[in-house]
C-alpha cells in the first residue's frame, strides 16, 4: 500500500520495540490498528465519492431525466392557432 519493503517494516518494528515500553506495546498496536482501519475507511469513502462524481460528469444529460426546456417534461404544450387551423382544414 505504501511501497514498504520487508527491511523498512523490520526497521520500523525495531524502532517501536526500542522506544516503547513492553507494557505499552499492546495498547500501541491496538491504537495503530484502529487508526489504520479508520484510514482505510476514509480512503474507501473518498474513492467512492470521486467515482460518483466522475460518473455524474460522464453521464450524458439525456439519461439524467426529462428536459423541460425542450418540451419533453410533464408540462403539455398549448395548442397554437396554427395547429388548430390545420386540424380543422383536414376535416
């Protein structure tokens, strides 16, 4: 995840063992695990939000719903005199 090799991990573990008292190690690792879990949750949430925004940007407006500015919405167009005249001429 962070590009750490085996030697870097061993060096970090040695530093932890040297600088933290043995009685405090379980609490330290518990807290480290908790923080790591939170970091992964935040990472997943941010990734999900970014993908959601990308999807919204790439989705064409036609699939987003009716466009009422083009007359495709729920409002009905009023009949003009011209369309009424054509209907009366045909009968």
